[in-house]
C-alpha cells in the first residue's frame, strides 16, 4: 500500500507529509520512504494556533478545524506530486492533526469518574473530500477511552524501525516536547519503555519569540544558545519540575510548558540579569538532562542513542546530549537511514495502515491503557472504492 502520513507537532510550525510504501510480511509492516514535503504555517497562523490552545473560543476552534483540514489536504497532495504519483494511486492517508489541548490526567465527573480527553483538529472529512483518499485520524482518543494517556504513540513505529538483536537503543524524539523510547536488545513492541521527558523545542522557541517581540521564531542551529552560559542555579530549579520526577506513564504539552511557564522564565531573566543567550543555553542543557533522567525509569544498558525531530538541528542540545550519554554514541535518525524530519509523519502512515489491518497499535505499558486497542477513525475516500476490511484485533 502507498500511504501518506500527515503530522503537525506541538511547535505548531507546519504540516509534514511523508509518502511511504508499506508491505506486510509475516505479520510485520515494512516501510519504504518515497517522498517528503513540509508545508510551513505563516507566523500569524502559528500564533493563532498557540492562542487557540490556551484561550480558544468555540467558534474559532470550529473554523480552524476545517481550515487546517484544507491545509493538511494540500500537504498530502503536494507530497503525492513530489513523488510523481496521482491521488488515485494512493491507498490511504493517516493524519495526526494538530493538538490544541491534551488532558491525560483527566477530570473527575459525577457518575462516571475520571474523564480523560484530547483534541486534535484538522478535519479528516475535508482531507478525504479534497484528495479522494480514505483517511484515518483521531488516533489518541481510543487509547484514552481505555484508560491511557493517548501518548506517546510513535514508539510503535520506533520499534519497527530501530529495534536491534544485539544492541539496546534509546530512541529520542525532540519536537516541541521531547520523548524517549527504550528498545532492549532482541525485544519486541511489548518490551519497550517510552514516555515524554519534558519540553524540547517548544520552550526554546517561545523564549526567542518573547525576547525578540516576534522578530525571530526560533534559535537557528542553536547559535544563540551556544553563545550563552549555563546558569546552574536555574538549571537546578528546572530539573526539579514536578513533571520530570513523575513516574511513567506520562505525557505533556502546552498545558504544562506553554506561555505562562515561558513568561515566568523570561521574567526570571530580567530579575537575575541573565542574557537571552544564557537562558537559551540553560534550557538547551535542561532539555538534554531531562532526556538523560529517563535512566531512572529504564533498566538496562543503553548501547546507542538515536535522535530525531527538529532538535537534531540545534547544536547546543546535541552537544549537551553527547555529554549526558557519554560514552554511548549519539546518532541521528539520518545516520540510521531515516529522515529526522519525516519520521513522525511516517509513523502516522504506519499507524493508519496497521489500523486497517486490525492491529492494536497502542502499547499499554507505555500509555497506561488497560488493554491493547485499535487506534483511529476512518473517513472513506472515493465513492465506490471499498475500505479494506479490518481483521479481528489479535
């Protein structure tokens, strides 16, 4: 099957679209990348999405759901053109959507107990209508309905791509939020450990925007951070954040590390006379050390660390990671034959494909769900084209 995966992460900076070919062999899906396209959001749209996640009104959420559906559809069509294919040749789209709120701990309601919830927008009906391709979306809610946190979900794909018979690997994704997947040597999906470790690019990007009044949106290459000095007192306070010492399963987002958190950091900079470069250097070190603190929840050797996501392009973070994990080598997804930028979109192509095979693609030991479940909701594509019949979940 040829499948398009669509992803927009916590940084809310654009849509990544990956076209892959997936072949089923012996109950395992094997993935071959075909094309990749990234469609950036304008600064105005990025700002609207960040505001939406904090103070969104229902009318704006309603509108943006449909609007992002159009942008996601455009991204899918773009990557199909890049591959010199026609939409009629594509079997399936898997769309993560854009998370605007995520409440994994839930809220207790009378008569039903704790209600966990998450909201990703980017209407899949619009994607299916514009492309004519059957679209799978809304991957997180079923895991939450089964008692899980709905995240992280990409570890399922990490296991397919990076597990090794003789080496135990820590796979690190540094997007807006950082997460890790520990793959013990010779182990399968059910042997892995995975969880969010805390902020990645999201806090760094927000500090740059706040300090430059929006003139810059991120620290390109980590250059500003590399000019700064790590403030050990501030780093110690950041490392004491309650999320970092919470036991897995755990996931997080803007609700915990969004605008109020960053505004407090910027205010701290003014009262302590730290430069913006010092704050960025400290937060880059914090990102790396928070990732390194995963070892308190991981039993076993780490023979290799493999890093993907936008954070691989921040040299301050990568230098700090090499120090944290020495002497274990720190590699990138690209070093291992995968694209750092395209992998998360690829993961949702895989999740969509395996959903239609009837596979349970959550990992209960990771999300905290009571049992394995089939993730995703299906919107049919072209009229007269049958949806693949899912097998009974194993």
